[in-house]
C-alpha cells in the first residue's frame, strides 16, 4: 500500500513543484529524492511495516514477490531519472508534469504487482498506460513523436476494450472478479476460456508479445529516446508482473490448451523480435526489436509459473531494465542513433564504451553478467515443468541470434573509426553508469544477492 | 407476449439495427446520431432490469455529454465521405475475415455456454440498480477501486492539460 499511496502523493507534489519552482533542473533532484523515499518505504513494507493500515481484502494482496518487484521498478526508475534527467528536460516543456506522470506510472505498477481482483488489474493497467501515451507525445514539435503517441493511444485503447470484454466474460461465467478458478464438475466453461483468452491478448499487447507487437517498433522509435527507455524497461516488466499474477491465479480457467497457446506466442515473439532486429541500421530501432525479443524470454516465466520462473522473472526484470536504461542513457546523448554513430566510441570515450559493452553483453546473455543468469533461470524453469522441452532449444538458438546484433554495436565501437558526437557527460553520469554496470556484474556472479530478498 | 417481452425485443432490434447503421453510414455525423439511438436503446434495457439510476447516468453521460463532444469534434474537423482516405481493398477483406472469425467464435461460445442455458434475466426484480444499493456497493464493497481510480483520472487530466497547453 505504501507504494500506491505515496507515489500518487509524490506525483501531486511534483505537479505543485512545477508551480512554485521555476528552475527546471531542480525537478530532477526533487524527483530523485522522492523516488529514494519511495524505495525506502517500499522496502519497509516488504519487511512487514506498512505506513497505512487499510483493509484491502478482495482487491489487493501484498506479498514478497510483488513488493520486491516494486522495489526493482522503483530502483530502476531512480537510476533512470538520475541518468537521464537532463534529457527529460529536453524532451518537452512540461518537465515537472513529466515527472508527475512517471510517479503515476509507479502507482499503477504498485497495483498490478499486487492485485487479486480483475477490477484492480484493469485500473492498474490503465494507470500504467495513460501517462505513457502523454509522455510519448511530450515533444510536441516532433511529428514522429506525435504520430507515435496517437498510434499508441489508439492501439492501447483498442486493447483495453478487448481486456474489458474478457473481464466481462469471466464475470459472466463465474460471477466473481477474483483471481480464482471457477470450475464446475471439472469442466472449464467456454465463457471463462474465451474471457481468459481475451485478457491474454490484451496483456500480450501491453508487453508487446507477437503477434500483437506491431505497434512497438514505431512507438519506441518515434518517442523521444528518454521516454522509450522508460517504456521499454520499467513499464514492460511491470506488465509481466501483472501477467504472471493473472496466469498464476486463473490458469485453470483457460482450458486445456493453455500450454500450447503460450508456447506459440513465445516462439512467434522470439522469432519476430530477433530476426527483424538483425536487419536494423538504427540502434534505437534495433533496441525496440530487441525489447520484443527479450519479452519473448520473459514469456517463458508464464509458461512455467513455478518458483524458478518467478525468481527468473525478478532477475530478468532487474538485468534487462538496468542494462537497457544504461544503453538508452548514452543513446539519448548521441546525435546519430544509427550504427555508424557508434563508430570509434572506444577512442573518444573509453570508459563509456566499456560500460556499454557490459550492458550489451548482459542483454545478449553472456556469462558473468546478470543477463546470463536471468536467461538461465527462465530456461531451467521450463525444464522443471518437463513439458515442451523443444522450447528451451528454440530459446537458446534465438539467444545466439541475438548475440549477433548486440555484437554489431560492440564491433562498431571498438573496431571501426569515426567521430562520435556525444553531448557533454559529467563525471557524475560516468560514476552512475559505472555503478549500474557493477550491479549487473554482481548480479551475474551472485544472483542470490537479489533473490534472497524474496525469502527474508 | 407480455409488454416487457415486446419492449425487450423492440429495444434489442433497435440497438442492433442502429449499431449496424453506425458502421455503414458514410457520413460521420449520421454515425454519431445512430450511436445516440444505440445508447437510448441500451438505457431502455437498464430500465427493464430495474436499474433506473444506471439508465439515467447512461443517458446523461454518454448520450448527452460524450456524444455532443464527438459531434463537436467531427463538425470542427469537417469530416465527410469525400475527405475520407481510400482504404486498401486487401485490408478490407482481411479485416472482414478476421472480424467475422471473432464474431463466429463469440456467438458460438455464448450460445453453448452452460451458464446462460435456461437462465432468465431478472426483469422487474432485483434492486441492485437502485441508487441506494449502488451507493452502498460503491462506497463499502468497492471503495478501494473507487478511490484508486482517482489517480487514473488525475493522470488523464494532467495529460489533457499538458497536451492542450500552448508551448
């Protein structure tokens, strides 16, 4: 409850600071301080001391998994605001409001990681999405950004409609919004299966799983790079938190073909994401496709839904968010976002090039980085279920494909010559980036550093 | 047939016909007018189910406020059949097939669903739709989603101002 209430309050605080404080670079600091507070209070709650004592039975249930997920999301947002605060200022004229909207998104995340009721799922997903539509179009002079925002808004509303229809069907079949399976005489009713499939489709849309991913490249490419960074990381992994809760609670309502359905979605997502990413020339667009591919890996957790899958999802959320936020923080400072733009980065900025290489290696899943253990946990979760072992092989194959396009960026940085145009970077930015890279390596050597929070 | 049944069939037919007209009329203003009729027909259904408050709110909010906004937008943008972009015929065929498949599945599922076999709508009985009971449900059982949805509206409002403001 701490996260939900406090982040809403901090959002309002940010709005008011827009009235009283006119120094635009101050917003970043206020926002970082508020995020730090939010993180501290969320950790307090996961240790069992909540500020608010509200009877939320039937609607929200706060468990260790959800609260740790909140912590990861809030921490990633904190890193994101500290790294890219200056770019948020440049992305539009309403900096304070942009920060307020980021807090509202966190409020939505607090809901979708702990809902037990489909009504709350709906409200949470909407609180998560609506600020994003606005942030996507925050640079009003940029035509591509406007197009992306409108496209995102229309497609997002459409998928929301599908989700509502699914919720209505589920209610019609069982007479309850709760996350519990209503099975009479061992037979899953057609209505509830249809309802679950509709909600499944809507959530697939939100996490950009194929074949509902068509909006992703355009929106991620059109939006300002800072906003893409937030959308592709924190918000996307929160979508998976919502997804795994739904599948965990209502899997039985979907009928006997669920495994096959999820397996098909996984294979399609991996194939579309990886194979199209190979041919991209723009690094920003390549990262958009790679985010689809990474979503394919996170979908493994929905297939398995066991303890290993949940641990893997947490690790994946942390590894993927941190690495992608790091890459985007550098990318947002570059003029030329194509592969050529990275030529010779190692000569002019050796430290940043090395850190970028670590992030890219983590995304590719090379051992000693967090990305390796994240992928390992996901695959081992599927192995533990003992079903569809072919999926694991396909996953490994596509992980190998993904290494190709991540290494192309590393190759451009280290083995090609060119002049990199990079906005001035402060020493603080470099230290922070170094800290993020260190975290990724620590998680890659000792993943229990994160996962042990789940059991204490 | 009792009066209620006659009313039910009349309202259902009206809703379906007007909904189809929304889709096939060429002029967007006509589409919106047909949509208003759909809302009226659905409000009629609410009244039959003894949910008067819901019926009135549906009329005031949807048929009244939102549809007037729609009309304004359509009229201000001066949309008509001439300015409508030509759609690719392949998309039309693909859309018809995809939409038709979905409709087929939905109709089949709802027709075969065990929950609705021999089930009867509670016409004229049941009083959950009355304003007193609705208030009790909203502020006691469903108070948490009710309160949290304020964050949703706040963020939407901030967004509307941010987008609408002149830079």
